[in-house]
């Protein structure tokens, strides 16, 4: 190395001149800037000037780390550079799915030592040129030079749905090109020059893209590292693929499966395969065909239109049909099925397909079509190909033999002896189009044909000119030209008079269901999965197939075609890699501003309100509407509503997921916060309806306190819907787990803990879990008097009462009542009295229960909603309604009717489940006992419907018992038994309400079993009821079950036992003044007398029963009792 200052010669690796001591300048391998010789880092870009790996390389390798100019703009073709620069701001800060390719020289250190440094520099320079040209050929980008190789990206910054295939095509192209180069080096220098490659697919985060195209990126997981590992594993001249790439390209390429390998830094073994060549498949339809084509459904109308066009063409009126649809909608499948019909009739079919990387080889689809027309195979030599072309022309259009040189040239088999005429490009194209047009007409005179071009959206401009020529040539011939393409494709020939357009729509619900049924079968486990697939795929057959296939490959679906079952429930659908790549590439083809708008809409959610979008996007109305119009025209969105406000929705839910997933976390959070703010402003008085949506957006924005506030708001509005409330109160506790510094957060957390006790208890949570929740609430709230602690005590009192621990329930309620009075909070006092009424209603202390209900009515006299904000329903309404039951028991028939009428007016329009369940249950009981069975069953149905909607298990118990009782009145015994069994499982086994099980549940079960003739089961039910009632001190229930037991004893022939049992029941009922039970005791005595054949005692008992029923206002029951006299 000669010093430029003193001209002294120095060693090549010298950092300073030995003559003058000045440092030599060093060129940065990253940006090309000159740096002083002792610099460790570049003063232009900050890159290390002496990499740690340099000390492992030969001196000749560190002379010029990048044999080509390091500025990407200088080596990237203009058309690719333009694409990147046009979209760079839209790509910056996005998560992209890509395929990474590494390539390097095997044993470069040893090779470098064999040559003069300048010669090695020249070899590497050409090597890098070959690599760069190969990558750009398939629209990849060289992201990094590694000294003796490159790292290339496919899928970013230029998005491609087939990024993995492009990487594999690049590897095969480089393998073949570099082999030729290596052969030349072996001859010239005796070098054993070989290259190895590694490929892997995954996610990266695209960072800043400079004006010089330099791109920063962050690898996700092992995306880049694993590609590099594959390169290190590859043998000389080979390319190795990791599992994620194998999954994508399997079938499209010939692979040699190498099994799994343990890779350093990767926890689980990695699937590895060697890329050998191009596979048998070229399109997604090929892949589907290999799996086994699905049932062809939902395309009858389109097929009929194709048949009509074919008939016209066969009659000499040549037709052109264009099938337009989104990717995956079934364009190719429709064409395939139609062509199969044509072939079965002996109609000649010639077809060609565009591929995403088709621009790499101009005219490839057109050449493919004409090779098929002329019968040329890949094995044919140029001579054989020319012979076939000449033979076909001589047979079909002998007048065109003079144009063979031009045709040979077009077909890439030029004849050296007859070169094509030397024409200007435009003139040559006109001559060629004229020749092809005449050829089409000539073939048509001899035989009709169908010519097919698929996926026109991928074709290059030269092929497009050929297609236009074929379209024009079809007119007036016996030729049908069938084309398909995506909506973004535009062509001038669509205005031709012999052209007709078919817009292929997504499958409707029936067709989608038939398709999934054909694949999966009808196993009950599939119902939810099928609904999810239909909802998220929007009727797109390809999306449906890929979602199903992903579940099969992951083991979620097991079985064989038509007979699958789901291993475990699935609540959401993940976007398969194949679908994600397709949608991401389509999104990236949007203009930058429109793409940003789509991503913003994806954050807003399934319903995109125009006013919200306008606020969040920060665009004026005209700009916004223009962007939305483009998204609608491109079929990303559709108009869901125009009045009273403009709303849009994503055509495919999966499109929204992909657009959303492309955003980085910080950008997402900012957008979610903006959406939440806009919703709060725009919702106005309807903000309650948006509470859950607001909670979602604030949570995704990372603003947990705001999210918890709206979750609590949602839970509080649910009232008696315990199941839903549990979900939201739990969410509050999760959100605020790390937010204790704020007083508001602590207060909200305490409220959530207290509310969870009641909600969990009423939604059938295990006893131990509810006990734990109560303990957590007491710990969170401390000992100080508070609203939340009062409600926690009352809630747990109700839960313990339901479990049969009556004394503990009473103690907890007393503590809560005293606290409510100390706080002087009227609403809390009403809530505490309401809980006390529940306990005493069950334990049957008539005087105390009457005092409690009277106190509630007094407190709520001027405000019927007092306490609703605490307990979730109007205590006044439920007390008044439950009072009907007491009136009915005591025989106040007239008062029952008046009270029922009043409560129907008060509760009729209420949406509160507790109020509705109580009203319909009491109404069903009254109607049943008065003989109006139809009305009773209807009220019972509504009782259970309201209870089920509420997800409140106590209400479910009431609903099942009410319906069971009504069905018993109608004589539908098996249905009644099913309802009561469900009630008892909840009431006893899940400890929702053992008091309610004791009565009316178990007496009702005994009555049903007795009528079914199962005396043993009836007796067992009654005895279990007596045991439960005595354990809880529930005397009315005990008497009720004693009556049921006595009747089962009579049926079983134990008259003495029945008599003793009825005496016990009568004593209890008299003490309780339970007039309804006293009437039933007389009926049971009549049954006993009849069994003893004591007609006089039987008649006396029935007359007494009739009198008591009539006094109770139960005329129908009285009439029935009298009808049994003498029967």
C-alpha cells in the first residue's frame, strides 16, 4: 500500500504509514464513507470498522469487505427502488411476514489464501453481482453484505404473498448460475468455489427506510438467526430450509426431508429440508387438488353463464368471459370445473396461468399457452420444437408458413438458418399480434377451442399485449376465451362487445356450510368451530380451507375427511400463514394514505363509524370519504349502514386481523387511546351502550384505570346477570392489580372484590372459590365501615344461606345491617333488609318475614328504585311479587288477583331478570293451581327464558322448578322430571339453594315420580327433602316433604306410617298457618282413607280439602277435590 502523502510503500494491512506516521483512510463497509485509519467506528453511520469476525478472515478478505458499492440505491434496479421509496413511510414501523435468505462462499478463507488479493477481489465482485441480480430478479432486496455473502429479504420492504416461493426460486436460480460461474473459476484458477444457502420464514419489524433504501429491521424470535443457522448447515452447492418455510412451500418445490435437528439457541428440534428443485404444483388449486378437492358448491349461476357463452362460441359467435373475484374466492376452481366439462365433450382446451413472480420472465404465460397449442414439451429440443410449430401451421394455416421465422423467434426457438426479420419493436409487436390473430381464426375454422388465461393480475406487459390480441382475435370465431383476475386488474378490452363479465361473490351461508360439512362431517363438537370459520372467512373458500387445514395440521381436528371431530373447544381463529401473506401483500399495494386509513379502521373494530374514523385519522371530510370510497371499491370495506350514521365493516374479518397485526405496539396503543377518546366524545347519552367497547380500547391503549372504570360500569349495569358480571368484575381486579397507588383505583378494586362475592355465588362458582373471594374482599376493604364491605357481607350471607348454613347467613346479615345503619345509607339498609328477607323466606319465620317485607315497602314507599344500585334489582318490586306467594298460601284469593295485576303493570316493561322471573314464576303457580294449564306453561317458559338469559344460577333453579311444575299440571311427566332434575343439580350439587331444593324442588320431584309409578324414587325424594329441611330449620319445607312422603307410603301400602307422617305434617302446617299445606294434607288423608276402603272418611277429607281450597281462592282445586268424592 503506497502512502498518498509521502509515497512510501507499506504492508497491505498497515493502519499507519511507516514513513510519515499518518493514518490510512478506511472505507466503511456499511455506508462507504472514508474514515481515518485508527477509527474503530464509522463517523458516517456508526458501524464498527473492525468486526470481531475480521480477525478470523484472511488479510485479503478484510481489504474490501463489500466488493460492490454499499449504498443500496446504487445496486437496486430503478423499478424496485421506486416501489420501495413510494411505500417506505407506510412500511416504517410495521410488523411484516418475510422470508430470509442467507448465501455465502463455503471455505472463503482458504480460497482467499490461494489467490492474489486483487484477483480474489475481482472474483468476489462478480459473485456479489450474481447474487444481487438473482435476488432482484424475484423482487427481493439485499439487506446486508456479510463479507463473503449476503442476507436477502423477500416480503419486505416490497410485500409479496409468495415471499417464501420467491426465496426458493432465487435459491434455485443462484444455484444454477453460480455452478456455471464455479465451473469457470475451476478451469481458470483451479478453485473449488461453492456457495451454500439457508432460508427461513417469519416475522420482522421494519424500521426506518432511508432515501438510500437502507432499511433497519428487528428480527422477531429466530427469523433471521435460524436462516443463518440453515446456511451454516448446508453443504456446498445446497440450500437448506427451516420448518416454517417448508410448511409454506411444500408441494411447490421438490424437497429432501432431513428430519429434525437440534439447533443451538432453539429449544425444540427444527424441521430441516434440502431444496432440490421445482415441484409439481404451481398454484393454490394444484395444492388443493393434491389434498383432495372439496365439494363444488354455490356456483350454479356462474356455471350456467359460462355454458351459455360456450354455446354461442360453438355457433361461431366467439366470446370472451372475464371472471373477477378476490383472492381465494374460487375463480380457478370455477374455471377448472368448467374446463373439465369441456374436455369431457371433446372440446379442445388450452390454458396458461400467471404467477406472482411472472415478471421475472417476460411473456412466460403467453409462451406457456402457445407451447401447449403446438404440443411442445420441456424435453423437446429447439429443432423438435420448430418441427412441431411448422407442422401445426402447415396443417391449420399453410398461408402463414412464410411467417415462421417470426413465430420461431416469439417461441424462443429461433432458426439460425432463417432469422426473424429485423423490425422495430412496435412494428414487430404489430406483426406478431396480426400473426397470432390469423392463427386463432384458422384454428377455429378447423376445430372449436377454449383458451384460458388465469390470474391476469400477475402477467407482464408483453403477455398483456398478447392477451389483448387473443381477445380481439376471438370475435367471429368458434373460440371461447376464458380469463380470470382480481378486482385491481384493469384492461382496455373489457369494453369489447363480445366480452361479458362475471363477478364472483363469496359463498353464501348455505354453500359455506355445505363446503365445511363435506370436509369435516357433522360431529357435534364442530358446531362452534364451523360457526367461527364461516364468520371469520366471509365465505371465501380458500380462507376456509386454510383455516381447516391449519387445525388439522396442529392436531386440533382429528379424523378423516367427512368424519372429523374437535379435540378441544376453540374460541378464536388464528390467521394461517398462507392467508396472512396474501392479505398483507394486498394491503401493501394500497396507496400510503389509504393503507393508514385501513389500519386505523382495523383498530376501531368490526363496526367502523365514519365519525370516529374521521376524528382518529385526523382527516378532513372530503379526504376521508375519498379514502373510504377507495377501500370500498377495492372491497376491503363495505357500507354496513348509511342512516342515522355512516358505518362500514370489513368484508373479511381476517383482513382486519392482518391489518391490525401489522401495526407495532406503540402505534396500536396510540390509536386505541384516540379511538376511546373519540367514542367518549361522540357517544353522548348513549355512552352506556359503548362502555364495554371503551373498556377494550383503553385496555389496549395501556390505560388500565380507564379500562377498569368502564368494565365496572358495564358490570354494574348488568344487574341480575351474575354470569356476565363475574367476567367484568374479575377483569377489573386484573386491570388494577398493579394500580394501587391511585385512590380511585383502590376504591374501584374494593368495589370489584365485594361485587364478585355475590356474582360468583349466583353463577354457581364452587363454594371454596366464593369463600376465597369473600376473604379477599375483607382483606382488601379492611375493618372500616363502607358500602362495599356491607354488600360483601350481605352477598356472602345469601351464598351461605343457599348452601344451607342458615345461622351463619343470619350472623353475616346482622353484621351488614348494623354497618348500613351506622353509615345511615338508606339504599344499603334496603339491600340488607332484602338479603334478610331471602334468608327468612326460606327459614319460614312468618312474623319476622312479614316485618322485613313491610319495612322494605315502607323504606321504598316514595322511591321504588331505592337500593337498586346496590343489589341490581328493585327490592320493592320483588318483595311485592313474592308477597303474592304468601297471600296465596293463606288463601287470600282476591288479594292475589289484585296484587298480580298491580305487579304486571309495575314490572311488565322491566328488563330486569330478577323482577321478571319472580313475576312469571308466581303467575305460573297461580295459573296452574287455578286450572289454566296453557297459561301456566307459557308463564313457566318465560320464567326459564329470563333466568337462562341472566346466567344467574339461582334464577335458573327457580326457572326449572317452575317449568317442571307447569309440565306436571299438563301431565307431561318425563319433561317435568327432566326440568326438576336440572334444578336439583344446581340447587344441591352446586349449592346454589338447598332451601329451594328442600321445597318446592324435592316435593315436586316426589310428586312426579309418584305419578310415574316409581314409588321408591318418590319416597327417596321426600325423605331427602325432610333431611335437608330439618338441617336448615325450614319448617314449611319439612311439612311439604312430609305430605309427599305420606302419599308415597300410602302408594306403597304402609298406611300406619302414612297416618303418623300426616299427623306430623298437620302439626307443622297448623303452627305455621300454612293454609295451602292444610288443604293438601286433607287430600292426602282422603287417599289414605280410600286405600283403607273407608269411604266416609275419604268423603269427609275431600270435602274439607275442597272447603280449604275454596277459602284460598283455589276454585279449580276445590272442584277437582269434589269431583273425586265417590269416584
